[in-house]
């Protein structure tokens, strides 16, 4: 069900007061639906969607978070770790490193299937601190991870040759992520296997950090302030007055009008739409701007 609002017939004030329900219709949806990209960068996109129910928007948000495929390190084989961090701590840090790869170019790895160039990405981390200064700690970043051209070095694992196309299109998204610090003579040697998965399987497979949506404010302009003052008892529950656009011209008006007991708390926001969606508790905000040019005193 979609909620529609009727506009008050009186010409002195524009405010939505009555509500009724109407079944969903594809023609009405196509006529009122609008989608616009406001901002798009390498790691962020901001959309403006008009004419759609909040339940559908929330469904899209949840789909983006949990049902968009991406790659993450699933199996980490540690051969040498002489750092202060335990193996499980390093494994957890490595699992959250984002991998940039086209999910369409790889397949899902089955439970009892060996890794190959079509379902597994193999990385190698091999580094040592050769410094003679005992106080020097070498920082290990995500840029130190190198893709293994010939697959895994572990028996019964991936031994397939990776093509140049696959190598050039598989990268670590952020190269400055700190993994660990090692002191002189300490070593890190491990092999990492990345597979494709969904966010509902594990949070490490979620391709985005957050997805959220919010409402725009509904703005109405008062044409006749005297009419509003006479009918204050009718609209007092549904109005949130915001003073002001032109402070010099509306200062006297504000002192006469805003002293009313009904508007002592100017930050109180009333919900004129009464939140009719069953799956959403987000309230809409109604703001009435008083403009001196439109006032009839």
C-alpha cells in the first residue's frame, strides 16, 4: 500500500492534512519514479530516488550489503610467523583486506573442489626484517602481498598457471593497510587463498562498508499568516515553524507569533504523514518557511 496526501483547498495556506490508501499500480509508479546520481567517486556513490516506498529502498540497501558477490581471503596457510602477533590475529586482519576483481570472471568454489584459476586467487606474503638496529620495526602493509603466478606451493592445492589478463585485473584495493610490525630478524611467510562469496555468508565478503538512506524534508510556504493564526488549533499538531529567511523583516513578526505556547519548543518535529509504512519507523519532517514577501498582514 502506498500513502497519498491531499492538499488543503483553501488558497491561504498550503498544507497536507488528509490521507487515504490506494493499491500499488505500475503506471503510477513509472510516472512518479525518478533516479538521479548526485555524486559518484571511486569508493562512494550517492543516489537520489523519488517516488518509491521506503520498504523497497531498504530492501535494495540490504541486497547491496548481503547479496553482492566479492572476494576475500578464506584460507591462510602460515609457514613462519615470528612476530609478536598470534597466527589467528594476523589471519583475521588479512581476511578483511579488500580485493579488487570482477566477480563475473571467477566461479564459486565448491566445498569438495580443488582450487584452480577459475575459483581461487593465490597471494604470497614473504618478508623479513634485516635491520641491525634493534629499535627499528619494519611495517608490513597490504602492498607487500604479491599474487602467485603459478598458483599454490602447497600439495593438493592450486597448481594452475594464472594468465596475464587475470593478474592485471586482480589487485588489492588499498595498498596502505597495516598488517603487522616486525622487529629485526623476525619473519613472515604465508600463503593466502581468496574465493568468491556473499555478505550473508560472512561479513568479509561484503563489498561495501555501509549503505544508508534518509528522507528529504517536505517544505511548504505559508501564504497568509493571519489565516494560520486563526486556525492554529487545527494545524498546531502538524507544524514545525522555522524562523527565518529574512531576519530584519521578520523580527517583529517572530516576536508576535513565536511566543505562542504551542511553539515554545521550536525543535519539536511532528509527523504529518503518521508513518504508514509497516516496515519503517522513520518519520518525515515538515518545515514551514515564513517569507515576508508572501505575507498578507
